[in-house]
C-alpha cells in the first residue's frame, strides 16, 4: 500500500510540474517579441573558515520558437512519466487483487 501512495504522490508532483510549465509556455506565447530570456538562480556554499551561501545567476536567451519547443518537450516528458506511473499503479493493484484471490 505504501508503494501505491508513493506512486500517487509522484503523479501529483509531475502534474504540478506540467501545470507550471504550461504557465511558462503561455507567458512565452503571449510575449510581444521573439526574444525570450530564462533566468536561473542557483545557490551554493562558498568559503571554508566562514562559509556563506552565494548565488549564481545564469541567463538563457532563445527565440520564441525555441522556447516553445523546449517547453513542449519538457511537458511531453512529464506526461510520459505520468503514463508510466499510472501503468505501474495498475500493475500493483492487479498484483494486490491476485494476491487476495489466492
């Protein structure tokens, strides 16, 4: 039963990711220009005697078309993963039914 809950949680996580990607895709499509910029910030620990949490900032520039292709591929991959998880859950439930019948 724990396995099924883990699968359900994974499906929910991937669905949330799809929703976020679709929001970004909509914003890209509504852009008035063809130039799209993605900003990515990462945090890393630096220093030895007095460590501090520093930020690194990266900017990715691409055309609207490239951004849409990138986002569509990410959404497609997330949907494929959800489909695999659903298949796993169906298989687990069938195994549980088979075990109950024995």
